[in-house]
C-alpha cells in the first residue's frame, strides 16, 4: 500500500530539472510519477525518450512501458521490432500500483494485441489521469500501425482517456470529417468528445498558418491556444509526443485541464525555439 503524499513535495516546472532537497526525501513520503506507454526512438527525438526528457524537465520521475522498438533517425524509420502484447502487459504490472503514478500518456501502440492488452490493464486504474495521443499518422503522412491497431485503439483505449490529442490528419481519421478550417476542427472535436466522453485537443501544427493554434473542447466549451509559428526551426521531431507528455506532467502537478494544456503548449513552443543540432543533420528539441 502506498503512503500518503508529502504535502511539501509540489514541483514547479521551469524547464529545468529540479533537484529535490534531502529533507524532502523522508520515509513514508513520495512524489507523484508519470508513465509513458509508447514506442522507443533510437535517435532520442520522439517516443519514450522524448517523454522521459519532458517528465525530467518538469522534475517528475518517469516510468516506461515499451510497446515497440524502432531503428530510426530524423530522416527515416529503418525498422520496427514489435513487442509482444504479454510483455507490454508484464511491464504495466511491474509499475502500476508500485509507483505513485498520477498521470500517464500513451503513444504508438503499433498493433491491435498491444492496444487491447494496454487498455485491459489501464481499465483497473480510473484514478490515473490518462492522455491518449492516438499516434497513427506521422508528420510525413505515413500510417503508423495497421488498420487493426487503429480499430483497437478506438474501441478499447479512447473510451478510457481523460484527454485525446490528435493532430489534424488523425482527427480526420477518427472523426470522419475532412478538416479545412477552425469550424471543421470544432466539429471534429465535438464528435470525438461525444463518442468517447473525453476532452479533445486537436493540434494545429499541420495547418500551415502563421499561428500554431491548438483547439481544446472539454465537453462544455472551446479554448484556443495559439503561439507564433517559429520560422525554420532546427527540429520539430517529437513535438506531438512532447506535448502529450507535458500535459500528463502538468496534470501530475495538480494543474486543471485548461492550465495543463496552456503550460504544455508553452513548454513545446520553448522546446522548438531552443532546438539544436546534435549531429551533422540531426536536430533535437530543447527544453
């Protein structure tokens, strides 16, 4: 059984790793953790690696469940190694109920069996705030995972979400609405909220406008989060993963949904603005 949470262990995200003073590390005292359930990116730009980097920037310990292993760099995904569904379930069993996980995010699940196994385990933890990033279409337009995987995510995982974070192509697939502007985004968000009962954040990075605007529908009202689009950034690889992880981190720190989305949006904007080269042609997000 987990002990009560320390009342003085709140962490304030400042885009820097927070060092916890020794006096806070007491017996029967713990700080909330976050969990990422996603694929591995060998280049460290996206997936689990991006999520851990984000959790650490918020000063939060991150647990991981790997759903696929990829051999990739910013230019290409060379190969993908599937993780057996039973091993994904075993990883979840190892961390859920042992670590004080306050929030989690899911990313690429890749196949239907893994999606079903993950949903079955998460269903037993309604108290954990769940950010479901329905990773199915890459920035380049490539389909990530088969149609069976997408169907399994829709049937088993999306109904468990507190917030769903599709990009525009993913929102089109999930809602069946062709998105050409804000009115279509609003209608897609309404439809997904009505179908799954979760808040919906449609990410506008694919829109190509001067402002990078994300639209949140919480089931009652719309909120708009816009930042000036950064011209010619060194990297935007992993921004979707990073945003979902940042929302989870903000929630774990006690932020309301709207404040969590606003804080996560600022974090990603700063990460793009501070992106840098980690090799001759390898840009990575900053903090």
